[in-house]
C-alpha cells in the first residue's frame, strides 16, 4: 500500500464558453442550436417567429436588448443562467407562450415589458432586483394587452395584481413623505411603490385600463400624409385605423378621422371653421394636435386654445412632436421635441414623441441616404417609411399597448386607395432590388407600373420596409415611450 498526492489541470468540452460580438437574430432551430455554447452576446438578441422552445442554458449576459415577440408557436422561454441584460427585455404577443423561466436574471438596464401573451400562466423572475427604465408586466402602459391567464409570478419586484395578472412594483405617485419603511403613494394616477429612506419626490402614475376602443381626431398639415405624385395618397389616419383592426383580430380599437390642411400653422387650423368645429364637437375620445415643424414655444398659446376647445367639449387633448425637415437634422428635431414636451409637461397633457423615434433609429450622424429613406420627395414631409413610424408611435401611445408585433405593411401609406388595385406586400417584395445608379442608393421597382409602388426616397424607387426593419422600429417606439 502507498499514499501519494498529485495535481493536474485539464479542459473538457463542458467548459467551452463562447462570446458573440454584436447582435444575433434567431430564425429557426438550427440557428438556436448553434448558440448552445454561447455565454455572452454583446449586442441585441432577437427571436423571430418559428420556434417552439427558447432554451439557452449557458447564456449569462446580453449587452443590448432581448426581444421575443409575435411568436405564435413558442411555448417556453428558459434561460436559467441569464443574469444581466444591458438594454430592454420585451416578451410580447407570443400567443402560445405558457412559461417564462429566468431564475437568475438580476438586472435589466432598460425597460422590461411582458404583455399580450394570452396563454402565459407562469413567470419566474426570483432574482430580479434592478430595472432601469420601468417594469410593465400586464398592467401599466400595456393594460389593454395583459396576460389574462397569468396565475403565478415569482420575483421581488412584481406583485399580484387584478384578474390574476401581475403588476410592476414601481408605480409612481405625486406627493411628499418622510420616514423609513414601506409605503404607498397616490396622486395623479394610481401607483404603488416600496422603498427605504428619507426624502421627497414627485412622479407620474398610470392606472386603470384604457377604453376598449377610442375615436381619435388627428389635426395636422403634411405630416399626416403627403402626396408628391399623381399616384401618391398617403393617409396616416386611415393607416392607423386599419392597422389597429389587423392587430386586434378585426376589432375597431381605433376609429380615426383626419383634419388636414397642407402648409399651415396652428393659428390657421384654429381659424378654419371645419377644423374648429371638429375639435370642439365632443364626439372624439382624443383630439391630437400635430404642431407644424416651424412652430416653437411661442405657439403654445394656440396649442392651449385647442386644448381648451377639446377639453371643453369632453375630449382628451394630446399633442405630438413630429419629425423636422431633413436639412436641420438633428437640431430641428430636438428644438421641436423640447418645445412641445415642455408645454405638455407644464399643462399635464398626453405627449406623443414621434420625432424622437426617428432620432432613436437614425442616431446622431446618419448619412443623407439613411435619412432620406424616411422622407417624401420634398425632404420635408414623411414618406411611406417615416409615416409608418408615426403610425406605430400613435398606436402605442394611444392604446397603451406595445408596438411590438404590429403589421409590417400599411397599404394606406403607399397606395392611392381611390384606385381599384394596390400591390401586395409580397408582390412588392418580389419587385424591389437595389438601384446602384440611384443617388442615394434605394430600392428600385423593377416590375410593370402598379398602384402602391411610388414612395421611394426623394421620388426615386420604392420605400420597402422589411420584417427585420419593422421589428427594430417597433422596439424603438417602445423604448422612446418608456423614457
């Protein structure tokens, strides 16, 4: 017999751990399987429709956002090692999803939203202690699209709410208080919060479900749709109404009218007898004013006149900051946004930051070609793609639902609906190819001329939104509205 000691080092396949620099899109089971050894993704992770189960046992960190939306066949999300997400976490409109297992997720630096999952029964977020930009699980801003089957919620930041749903424990109220311990605050809106310490604070709360349907009046100039050729008849109001029907199985969640006068400012709208009568008719749940991109804080008196007109008739008044002209990007966008936001905050009215969504997508220094994709031929009004951003933003802001999962295409933005035919999205896809001779380079329409194919940037080619682009636009809307 004998005794001995020995030391050794070794590596095995079980210790393999891979990092992916950048973003990842998963479209099928083969691509998911290829990520089995991935521990870190420095960018975004987006799951496209088609998978039944999402299981990545080694994944510990996502540097960007994690988006899982519109997957009708997905039943289980299981990420047992995931500890941190540097951006947003959105799990929305996954109609077959029953179970979410994220037991080690401690922090989400962006916003966290889980809503519109009709079959979801169980959420495990037991380690979650930090959410940077707001927590929304069924209630809050997405009240109209809750998780109706949800019965089990595990996590220190979530509490059981109404109808077996779960509500974020980060509601806000307006008031003051001192002391240590736990408490509730109520103010304008409703909310609940817990915390320790001393101090004073103010905030805004959201509570109560929005109406099941809304009648809306949009008041604006060319920002509501601009015709720059004989076949162009963009109509943001009609597109918003039809998109809401498609997104809600045919239900008329939004009924929209448009009061539009091209090339005028607020005072001209107020002086127009038909616009004045519509805004003060009291037949609309919400009256939304889109100030001209040439307006600023000096026009706030006119905005206030519209507010008093609408509210005096029993309607809610809202105000939307649009995009600005291409030549003043981004300073003009910031100027309009800040002026309208300051008015809205001061007066306590609903603010719709549509221009900010453009900035979120394009960034600080986009090329002229990138900016042109969102404009009509005059480089001042939105083209079909820019108008789609407006529709996504209006839908989410008015209904309180996530923009994630909305349709990719709105024919009212690219077709003259008075004509008998409109090219389908699939047909348009087949007819678009890069036009290298165009400046800027755009999608070239290479089929016989048909209705719905003449909305390219600056009147050249076709503005065609891919499913990937639409998904990123929808996430941008949710991110901006959560700010």
